């Protein structure tokens, strides 16, 4: 067995980002759809690495959106977000004012991802780059 590091999933976005950390590592919510956290991880398969993006509702600890891909493009994270938004709207739940927390990876700071959060009425919150506590 060869032990080695896995692939790098968090690549910091270039340039300054002025989005605040609204969570400050207090991962609690008093009701559903108040705080979502999003991240990307990886799984080794016989065919190579597979990346999984997910969005979790902090209150219920339920995965409300997910996506799996062989690449780390923005579409991976965006598809997970789309599933989360659809899941909430499908059952008649609004997410206006929801805080969406992620790290500072390029997928989460992409224009398309930020625009979709705005369209859904969510507020972006970012922690530090690749921090295991975020």
C-alpha cells in the first residue's frame, strides 16, 4: 500500500475577496434554511479520483444538494447548489436571507456561483482557504 497525499481540492481564488465570514466557526442554526455549509472532497476509485461537492443544512444536518464529477470545475459546486435550491423550493420553502458558508476556493468565488446565490436570495459567507475547521 502506498500512502500519499490526495488531490488538492481548494485552490484559492486570485485577488482580494471582501466577503465576510458571517459564521466565525459557530456552526449552529435555530431553524432550517438559515445556514448552509458547502465543501468539496474527493474519493479514490479504481478509475482515479472523483470529486464530490455537497451543501448541508446546518440545522437538520441534512445534505440538501450534492454532485459528483471527475473534474473540479465550477459546475461541480454549482450543480450541488442548484440541487439544494431546487430541493427547498420544491417543498415550498424560501431561502431568502439564508447564509451560505464555504471556503475561499475558486469554485465558490466564481461569478456564476455568486450570481446564483444572489438570485436565490442567499448571503455568501466565506471562511479561510482550505481550513479543515470550516
